[in-house]
C-alpha cells in the first residue's frame, strides 16, 4: 500500500498537469477556449479526464523510490515497468500525456527519494535515476528517439539525463514573472514560452522539420522580447503566434510536458 506521502506527490503531479491543461492561450496546444481542440486527435476534455489516470502509477513510482532509497539501476527498471503499465491505463482512459508521464515519473521518484529537497536538488536526483538504462524497455525505437537520432536533438531522455534544464528554466521564468507583478496565468504562459524559445522539441521536428522548429522558437522569443504576456505588446505577439501555430497544426507538446514538470516542482513545500 502506498503511503500518504506517495499519494500526495502523485496528486501534486496530476494537479500540475491539469493546471497546465487549463492554461490559455497556449500556442498550438489544446486549452479550454475550445473543448474540441485537438492534440494528437484527442480533445481537451478527454485529456483532462485521462490525466487523472496517472495518479496510481505515479504513487507507485514514489513508493518504489522510497522503498529503494537510492537512484539505482534497479529503481530505474522498476520505474520503467510501472510507467509502461500506467501508459496502458491512460490509454484506456482516453490517451495522451506520454511526455508528461516520463518527466513527472522521474521527478516524483526523485522527490520521494529526497523529501524536503529544493527543485534543483530534485532535478539532480532525477538526473541520477535517468542515467541508468532501462534494460527491460522494448527494443523498438519510438518516434521521439528516431527524430532525436535523425536531427541530433536531446529529446525527452536527453533532457532527463541533463537534469531537466528546461524545467529549471521554466521554474526560473515563473518566479521572475510573479516577482514583477504578472498574474499566475501570465507567469505560467511566460514559463511555457521560455521553454518553447530554446527547446529542440522532437514533436515539432517530426511535424515541421528544423525550419519549422526555428520558426516556433523565434515566435516564442518574440513574445518574451516584447515584454512577456503581461504587456500589451507581448499579449499581441502571443495571439499572433497562437493563430499561426493552430493554422499550421504545429504542436509544441514537449514544451507543455516540461512546463508541467516545473509546476510540479513549484508545488513542493520549500
């Protein structure tokens, strides 16, 4: 049976994911403005519902980490097995959230290993877990790993093995925006755009290629260079980028998953 602490970490992660889903306007991503908005052929209501299916698996990951006590190869293998079972449960509930499950699973396990640790310590522990290969993982390459190999992008695994640098950047942007008076929604949008401005998003590389990726990165930088979403110029730039990405059907889903990781770390007690 999972402890109360494991369940609390899992619930914090799910709350971070549903908070990310509720954010609007997210360029190229589903949000509440249109409950039929599509992301990988799944509508927004389905994504919110299936997010709840992550909780049991995340609690099991926290319990495994707490029981093991160290970021060992055995823990990495156990997290991988739990993650694959959780993916199946999420698929039955409507699907989605594969990238968020990867990052949240590692961060939840890291937080369970080091209760009370700050965000940077949690990402450092997650890095140590991710450094171990999952020897039981299926041998077939995923779309993300294929794109990473083709273009030399870090991808989700590279991001984790580097200690989630974009999660840390998102968290820094979140704190900075709040400090200058942005609303919580504006601060979270600024954090998302900060990630989008530099992340080599494998989903974008797959659908839009390197030129498309650079186009999205430049658009996100443009919003931030205009002063961020709390300013009139920044809000106008965001609206233009949002319309552009929706028209092109380009979705920076990797950035959304990393923002979710930042929101989870932000929710941990300091």
